[in-house]
C-alpha cells in the first residue's frame, strides 16, 4: 500500500462541495480511459487537483489510494488548506487522506500564481519518448510523495507547463483544468503518432 509521507491534520471531516469538482471528475475519468492513471497493486496511480481561489494556495485533490479514477464520488476528493514544510504537516478537510503527492501540488501552486490546475499522470510511453519530444525532465529520480520529488520539480519549473519526473510520471499544468487536461491529451497523442511513424518506417 502506498504510504503517505506527511502528517495530515484534519480541520473538519466534511465531504468537499464545489461545483468545479464535476470538471475534475471528468478529467479523472478521461485519464483513467487513456490509462494515464494506471492500476498498481490495486491502487490507481496519479493525482489531479485545482486551486480553490486566486492568490490562495488551497486546492482540491484526489484522495490517496483510490482503486480507480473513473466515476468518482465527492468523498474521493480532499481540500488541502495549507502545508507546513517544517512540520511536514498538511492541513486538510475531507473524509480520506489527501493524495500522497499533495506536497508536490502545494509546491507548484505556491510557486506559480498563474497555475490553477495540476494534473499528474503516469505513462511509460510518455516517459520513454520525452527526449524525442524535447520534454523537460527532472535531473534525478526521487521517491514518490517526498519533499525531494517536489523540490526536483520546483528547481526546473520556471514557466513550464509540461514536464516529466525522471523514472516516475508526468506533470501537466494549466491556468484552468481544461488547459492542463488538453495539454496532457496533446502530448499523449504526439507520443502515439511517434510510435506509428516508427512502426511505418520499419515496414
């Protein structure tokens, strides 16, 4: 079972309510359909979030250890209000633990005020073709859910909207969910067409 590497302090145990969660569910479903949140040991990898309010770092994110990312109910999401780096504590609201990558999402929202959606998926195809598509990749491999993984992203983040975490997964960012989602689909399609052209050239 995937371990969460931070402490969660729950401000309240209410199921999050926000009209934009419907759009987040749509993208979770889409990622599931394309196998961008694949199953690993009975758990669906990847995590998607959106910023709650401009100029605030709170966000709604998928909960930890979801079996599948399709047809999610409201209690599959958690509000992350803030993150205390020194204490290694996330302050949250919801009925489940927030995603193990909440520290990574918190770091991106903290550094990039222009970003209101962070979609983290897993695709061996995208990772294997990152160099062919000139996709920026973190300099080193870090374990999931760690502060070190978040730091490896923040050190190359600048104004990037799509990057690969070495030997891990990809990160798509946008000023809204549509932008982050469409960017993920675009890169996925580019990888698919690279594969096709390679197959055609070997005929």
